[in-house]
């Protein structure tokens, strides 16, 4: 089933290659969307694809890359729109 998730990650998630970590896993799971840093220190991501694969990506977000620590991952499930062709880091 196709799904869309709007995700906010808090903790030590900036300056530790977290966005690239997410981009790599999203690509390996054939997911589309984007990820970016927020001025409040969190990371925001919008992800589309198979719901099961998005759930795997969320699991990877909760782990985070080395040097990071994750305090919270907020997920808002939304209706799939199919508006992305790839997954990228944005600003």
C-alpha cells in the first residue's frame, strides 16, 4: 500500500550526517521525497512509497547514524500523492 509520512526528528541530529544517512536508506528502500534541517535543530522529512518500507526507514531514523542521538521521531501519516521522482536533501 502506498503511503506518505511527514516526519520530524529531534535530538542531536544536525552536524552528524543525519540527512545523508536518511537519503541513503530512502534510496535503498525505493522511497521518494525530501529531508532538511530546521532552524530549531530538528530534521524534517516528507517520504512517499510503500508503507512497510517507510516504517523500516522510520526505524532507521530512530537508530540514527554514529555520533547522533535521537530523542523523538514524530510521524504524521498522510494520503499518498505521488509527487516526487526521487529522494533528496533540500534546504
